């Protein structure tokens, strides 16, 4: 058991199939023998490797520790002892759009993308690895050859359709009937335009494409090469594979940790998930519905990278857009989380926005005209939890400004606003600031 900024911290190792590999017995033993009042399981997302995840956890604990001593919370937290379980799972890097190794399109990044595909292949099962070999066979020609792009798109569609899933999640639904040509067009589409919740202009938070539509051969080019396709394609491939993997991590691995802790102690249990880690902890909560059910005390989603309708009931006639019942709706209806749920979001989260851009484009490919239909594809980290009766819209407060939180509610915390010209949540990875952990400390203190 480590100590980080005064908190007991146990690394929890989970493999790509969701199997627990190490750490759970140490955490459970510590909780049982030390009278721990609160266990926090925190899970990183698809952009983090293990070192990045550890940096995230360390800074989160640093600012959380500072907030716990604030006069507004210290009396409520007096006498409570915490143990953190930091989940480490084999995710893949997804660079933010403004990263030097991201999808900057002023130069040809094909060599770097080839390297990313090779790294991806090394961490996959044999059938999926063979599909990556097919992608590698075409990637060098994708900038010049439309047929190579179509071949890559067809292979990715096959790969996703062959993944074993127990739900028709939003990404599998988008690719269920799509053609390679449609996927190529979507990958070169304009940025999705999303109205902020409450800002007017149609269905708040629902993506729609800009007026310009690109064809397969379009996109930013130099000397006739389509430079936008390959980095976007590799990002989408990464996102689709990690979207599938994080579900196993949460449904199997993290839920096993929760059940093991509950066997040894009647302690409060809190889940925190960043990015696809948000999907992992929500998948954990859904798995805990199964008998014998286990209830959680709170859950916090940090720029979560799954559908903004994932916790929603099926759309009604009054809904801004028709959508199916969210895959994780049972978490809400079965009240598996006894206390409040918090979900941060920000218009500055480019990763979630761009991850869903091709999905939004695909959903509009069959529309009569651009704008005639709005897309059901968008992520919580960009828009918050939408069309959900239990959801309320809050601003993310600066540290020290109190919240009024309620059990059974989902409190969307919009971090878009600027303080001294700096957004409270400036990017997808900006989730360990004092403002964010003040919200988490307030959440913990509310139960």
C-alpha cells in the first residue's frame, strides 16, 4: 500500500479482458483491518498510459487533499479515512487534437500513424491483430489512393462488427449498416457543431455537421495527398477498440473489486472515471445491478467518453431527438448509486467532440439534407448527460463555492466558463484541478 499526498493508495491491475491481475487483495485487506470509512476507485481513460494515469491520480489526490481541509468541508469530513484504488488497464494513446503527435494536418504524419497501428496490433487478440495487418498493408498509400482508403474503411467496419458485445452501443449502431465510402466521407467531414446546453439554437448539445460536406477525395491536401484521412482513421480505430475494452474493464474487473470490498467491510464506496474510464465505472455500476446487487454511494464522471444518452430513458415525443433507451439506464432506474452523480463537461473538450464527429457524420449521411435530422451521437464530456429526467444543469464552481447536491440526481457540471480568461476545464485531460476535486470533495461530503 502506497501513500500519495497523505492518502493510502493501492494500484489495481486489470488486463484487456477485464480480469483482475493484482492489487484487490491488498486493498480489501487494508480496508478490513484499518477501519477505512471511504473507498474511492478511480479509473483513467484511453489517452493515458500507465505513467500518465499515475500522474493524473497523483495530482487529483493533491488537490483533493487541499480541498478536504477547507472550512466549508472539513467538519463534514472529520473522522473519515480514505483508501484509493487506482485502476490501471491497458489503454492506448489518443492524442488531443492540438498535441504535437495528434492529428495536426499541415504535414504528412503517416509514419507516426503506422507506428501507432503497429503498437495497437501488439496488444490485441489474434483475429483483431490480423485486421490491423490488413490496415498496415494500405496505410502508406492512403494519402494518394482512394481505393486504399476504402479498403481500410472496410476492414475497420469488419473489425468492429466482429467484436463481441452484449449491447447495441452507439458506436456499433453507427457502423451497423454503413458502407466504406460513407465512413471515408465521415472521416473527412467538417467539425461537428454542438449547441451548449441551454444556449438555444435547436436541440441543445445535439451534434450536426457544418454546411460544407466533403467528398471522399477532399480534405486538406498537399501535392494532391489527402493528409486528413490517416490520423483521423487511426484515432477512430483506437477509440472504437478502447471503447469496447473499457466496458470489460468496468463490467468484470472493477465490479469484482467492489464486491470484494463489500464482503469485508460496510464502507462507503465512490467511483470516479475519466474519459473512457467514465464508461468503465458506469459499466461497473450496471454490473452491480445483477444479484446479489451492491449499491454505491456516489459516482463522478470526468469528461466521460460515452453517449450523452447513455443514462437516458427511451426518448418521448417531447424529446429533442429520438433515441433508444440508454445502455446504462438501469444504473439510474435501479438506484444503484445511492447518492448524487456528478458529470463534468466542457465545450473545450476537443477529444470527445472529435471522437464523435465521424459518428455524427454517419448518422447524417442518410438525411434528406444537411440539418434535416440531428444526430444522436455525442459524448457526455462535451455535452453532459442529456434528455434525462434526473439530470440538472449546474456550473462547475471554483474551489470554495458550495454546491447543493441531492441523492438520485445527476448534476451536470459545465466547466466551459472562463476565469481570468482561462476555462475551468480547458481540455479533455483537465480533470484534476482544484475546481474539479472541490466538486468531488463536496460530493463525498454529501453522503
